[in-house]
């Protein structure tokens, strides 16, 4: 929790980050942001501009995505966009999900980390 923003960003960029799930990454980011940015406006800005892009929302559980929509730390427009993108990704076939992961090599939004619990896949 004492790491600066640059340290948190460096850690969250790694695919090798060993965490229970992407839900845990989301919870940690919110906790860290609350500790370092007590003002809601500042927290929203840092989550939107910096930390939010490091969370791999498509790999979160649907239950947690529902909580993202209700979270007041993210503005409603941003929350709706990341949740809709995540749900559309989950609705794709496994083949298409893999193709999207390869296409998005810069942002890495669709690449799994070293999760303890693998994300659930939707099967047709």
C-alpha cells in the first residue's frame, strides 16, 4: 500500500502477476486509490486516467462487474463502458476471445494473468 503510483502501474502491467483473480486486482486498486487519494474527484481522475486501464475487466466475474456499475469511484459513463466491453468479450467464442487477446497486445486487456482461479468461459 505504500508504493507510489509508478510502482503500482509497473506491477499491474505484468501478465505474470500472481493473484487469486482479476476481481482481487480491482479490489486492491480501489483500496490503494482510497488510501492515496482521499478526495473523490482525485480518485475518479486517477482511476479513469491511469489505474483503470490496468484492470482487465473482461476477466472479472459477472458478479464483480455488477459491483463496478454500482461503484461511485468510477464515473457512470466509464463504468458502463468497461462493463459492456467485458460482457461483449465474454459472449464471444473462445476462438474469437483468443484472437482479440492477440490483437490487443498494447493494452493487454484480454490477456490472463497467472490467476489462482481461472476466469469462467461462456460456451455456446
